[in-house]
C-alpha cells in the first residue's frame, strides 16, 4: 500500500523558508511551488517558478529556499510498497522541476489528502492511497500531453469533448465525416489527429463505446440481444453480434450467461 506520511496545503511562510536535507527525506517528498524558489538537487541549483513541482527521491540530497515573500507551497510525503512500481510504470520523473499545466490540479488533491487525514475514519488509508495514485497518474498524463506535437495540443480540448460525446451517446448514428466537421477538419486529417491524440482510431472508440453500453444493458436488463443491438446504434443484429464478439471476446449471449 502507498501511504501518506504527511501533507500541507497552502502553507504560507511570511518570513520565508529554507529546507535542507543533505541525506534526502527518507521518503518521497513532493513540493508544489506557488511562489518562486531556489531548488538544489544533488548539488545542482535551479529556479522554481510559481506553479511548478518536483518529486524528490528518498535518498536524493536536496534543499530549497524562498526567492520571494511571503513564500507559499503545497507538499506531501509518501512511501510504501508499490510506489516505485507506479512511478516506473507512469514514467514519472523524480528530482526534476516540472511546470504544472493545470495549476489547480495539485492543490485540489492535496486539500483532499489533508481533509482525509483530519476526518479519519475506517478507510482513511485507502482513500489517501487512491488520492495519491490519482494525482500522480494525472500529472503523468499531463506530462505526456505537454510533449505531444503542437498540432495535437491545438485540437486536444475539442477532440476530448468529442470523445466524451461518443462514449456518452453510444446509440448515436454518426459518420466519421460528421465528426470531422464538428471540429472543422477534413476526414483524413481528423482521423490522423484522433489516433495521434488517443492512440486508437475514432471508429475503434465508437465501437468500444457501443460495446461497453451493450455490456451494461446485458447485465442490467432482460432485453433481447437484437433490441440491445438497436439501442446501441446497430441496424443489423448480425453486425452487432460480430463486433461485440470482436471486442468482448465472446457473443452477447455468452457474456450475459457468464454474469449469472
């Protein structure tokens, strides 16, 4: 389990601050700089701009001090089995200053961590672990987006909204041409950008959304398979069953039978 050791949200140091850890913190220390600071890691110093962050490794010698007052930051310390594996899987860099593309993301999560600690309760540790995993994963995802080609970033918000619509309306009968027109792109360029952004084609996402909705209907209703196919946007029951098996690995009937 990944454990929260301590945390602080919007800590304000009116007289400034100077932290020195020549042997590291002994656990992973995360700092979100709301104010400018000087950060030294393994003997190398850099200026941390406001809305930047760093995750210090447990044994990395490091220090940081204010460059403006009042100095404000958010922080947490964490440790535990599974943390190194998570960071490795996410490709999350340690001991490196990074800009926060969404400055509100970190404070929101750290505030939740702080509230969880204050409220206590029987599932306090589980909630804190989920919050930590969520924050680190979202930051890693943001890092990946920030390194994407400029053309992808330009349309990222529009494509994300369109993708949410696809999954939210799996019964909609819409063509790729219509989807491309929503973002004022040609069909071929739209398909290229969509795959570059999400790692799969828009057609694949359309089918996935329909199959996921079909799974829900198969599990929660007694509707015939043909009717479920119609509600998921299919005119042909045969076509529905073929695509369902392709993505789910079994027929709709077998899927429903396996639930009981």
